[in-house]
C-alpha cells in the first residue's frame, strides 16, 4: 500500500510564505524541488518549491523498464530509495539496482529517502530531512505527475510556474534500446508543452540528446548543460558556444565554470559574457546554502557573485526560499 504524505497540506503551508516570483529578470529554478528541505524529486519537494516562489521546478528524468519517464537523478535507485530491502536479488553484477530494470508498478512501491552515500550509509547532506520519520512515506514521481502537479497549482494560484526537465544519460538509454527523447516529448505534448513560448525548458548534458530533440521537430526551449570536467572544455570557446547556439537557447554551466575556487572569475567571465552575446540564457548550477564554495562568505554572497557580479540570468538552487528572499532584498 502506498501511503502518501499530505502533499497539498505541505503546499498550502508553503503558500503562507509566498507572494509572487522574486524578480522578473532573474530565474529561480528549484533543483530537484526544494531538495534542501525534503527528499529530492518527490511531489512534496516540488510542491514546497512551488510554495516558496520558484519560477521553475526541475525534475531529472530516467526511464522505467516499461518506458515511463520518472523523476530520478541517478541511473540507480540505491542512494535515494529502499530498493535493496524491497527487491532483494534484483541488483546487477555491480551490486546496484538500476531504475531501467524495474517497471513503474515496482518503482511505485519504493520509499524515497533523503540521499545517503550507499558506501557508508551516511547522509550526503546531514542537516537535511532526517530519514527517521518512518510514518511518512515519500515515493518516486513520474514526469506526468510532476506536470499534473504544476498545472494544478498554476490553476489554483493564477501563477505560471514552469517545468525544467533534464534528460539524463541519453546515450546510455539509447544503448538499452529506448528513444528517451521521444518519450519525453510525447508526455510534454500531452500537457500542452510544444512551443517556444510554453513554460518548459528541456536540459541535457549530452549535446546529442538536444540534437535528437530538434531532429524530432521540437521548438521547445533547450538548455545545454556544461559540466566541470574536461569533456566540456570545448564549449568554453567562442566556436564552442557558436555550435551550442545553433541548437540550444541557453546554457547551464557548473558554477565552477564561472568562478575559480578563490573567487576569481574564470577566464574573465568569458562564459557568461560570450553566451549572452549569442542570445543564450545562462543558468548555473547548483546553489546550496549548506555547501558553499570557498569564496562565498554566505549563501547571499554566493548569489551576489553568480547573479550580479557574473550576471547570470538565474540559478539552480536546492533552497528556492533563500534565493527568492535574496532577490527581494536586491530590488
Ligand atoms: O541540471 C542542472 C544540474 O541539476 C545538473 O546537475 O547532477 O544535479 O543534475 P545534476
Ligand atoms: Ca539536473
């Protein structure tokens, strides 16, 4: 039996704190929902983020064995669910349980918990949701449920909060014989998201994933993620950004691409400046109040660096409430 926590109650409680989006020209993207407070990628975390005034809700996407896009960051279920206890004997040879080996019906039986390090069993973020509240059972959301939640809340509030799905591990899914991009576009279309003016942004690390979306004819807004690793150095040049601008509408760089660890702008803030010069929006990730880079004295200081010194257009954040509060203070 699936026991659901009171999602709408959480949302209502959160609404007591919100008014309207903080500022029209900086975008607050709730990274995995309000994941600084509730287990990531649950409808509860999404509802809380909505209530905190986020402009977009971010679901990372993986596929089930029966082809359903679900909100999940990892290919495996071990760090954020009770899969090992609930489905013993279903791990692959590496000892891990892969989402794509489970049907949606099975996935729905899992209890989601705050992220732990599977090696040590320790919380990755110790100050966040404690996994001791066993009477409350969170579960994995589907993309469709996420869209349904946002649509319902938009209707109920009169706001127009968007959804910012990320297609994870596109080439890996292709190797498993599935067309992930087509599956995502079909569900987005079911909810009316088809055009450039619709309030959805699709993101991916793999350029091939975004190119596949364009090949399928989508006009949705697309964002190319730029990781911190060497693979993405080629995008840190004028020619690289020209190539990105040919198929995408924005970039989502790691914040390590904006400031060095001592707070010095990377390449004289080349990435933000040159991306915006090409008409690309810039949404760096991931702002966390409980994991600050060395150069930031506080969360507000981090936001000041990224949004105003570097001039990014928005941020992915685990703490939408603190980001909204900061932006209001800057108005
Ligand atoms: O999608 C932006 C940011 O979320 C990328 O990092 O690993 O948290 O999906 P990740
Ligand atoms: Ca993501």
